């Protein structure tokens, strides 16, 4: 059983956002005029979601500051991915990426800038 570091409970939220991203293509309507756009969105959200889940889970088990910076980097990709991958014609997918990306940046930024024990790592 993994012991949860109570100081870094925010990483549970990051892991949950990862799970949401993997599930969201099936739960939200990512309508697109072509199936290629839906397939790209599915792959992007699945890869990013799995990455955030594992980074969050690793940080829950054994927190290191670099994990928070990795969360931020993945979240920045998530925010720009609709434009980089040509998904801006799918507003639900685009807004899901932006909102989840900003949430991860906010959560990880909170730990990076306000947690004294994280700065020491």
C-alpha cells in the first residue's frame, strides 16, 4: 500500500485529472467533421492523461520537485495541443484541454511556490 504524503494531497487531484482526460473522449461529445480529428484527440488525451496519472501517483508516493515541473510541462502541451494538432474545430475537446491544463498548472504551481518542503527537494 502506498503511503500518501499529506503535505502533497494536491497530486491526487493531478492523478484524477489524468483519469478524466483518458475517459473524457468517451464521456464528452468530441464531434468533428472527420474521424482523423477525433482519433488525434483520443490519442492526445489518452497519452497526456496516462502521463499525468503516473506523475501524480509517483508524487503521492515519493514527492520530488521535478515532478511538479514535469506536470507543468505536460499541462502546457495540453493547453497548446488543440492548435498544434489542428483540433480547434472541436470546441469541447479544445476547452477540456485548456481547463484541465490550467488546473494542473494551478495545482502544481501551488506546490512549487507555496510549499517550503517542495522547494528543499
